[in-house]
């Protein structure tokens, strides 16, 4: 009998907890979130296309060199925006649209470095910079050998 009471209390606690979670979890519209992600990712890609067109048409670079400069500039812009605290707001609004492109990878590398810089150059930045990017780099290299 004592064991049954403990189960009832546990189920009651679970129901109260689920009700609490439902109450504090913000309701988000999936279609609206998808539209914002599409718009954010599209604008990042539009910026990349603009850089490519500028590099090939105005700077007279070949496609390979223009692509390299485009990647470099997108990473640089993302790191600067991360340092200024703007990219995190963009991610909050645009979700996966801001995390999937190369700019999201740059943000993933720069964020831990900025967060842990208080701990010093070696133990802070040096150790934590690859917290998010490390597994991506590792598995990217490993899967490139398989192919």
C-alpha cells in the first residue's frame, strides 16, 4: 500500500511538472519559424552571391579565387557580428537559417573562444575554441578519407 502511494505521488508530480513546462515554454508557430529560417538563410546566400559577382565582375577574379574570397569574407563578417553580439540575435530570430551556412560554422568557432577568453589565451581560447567545431572538423576529415 505504501508503494502505491509513492507511485501516485510520482505520477501527480509528473503531471504538475508537465503542466509547468507547458506553461513556461513559449509557443512558436512552426510555419512562421520555417519562413524566418528560409528568409535568413536566403539573405546570407544572397550576400554570398553579391560577393561572388563583385569579385568576378568588378575585381576580375576567376571563379575559384572569387569563391575563396567569398568564403573568407562571409566567415569574417560572421565572426565580427559574433563578437559584437549581433549574430546571436540573428540566430534567435532566424534559427537554422543562420546556423546552417558557413557563417553558422564561423559563429560556432568564435562563440566559445569569446566566452572563455576570461580564462586566458591557452586554457580559455586555445582549449575551448574547438568545442563545437572540433567534432565537425574531425568527422569531416574522417568521412573525406572514406569517399
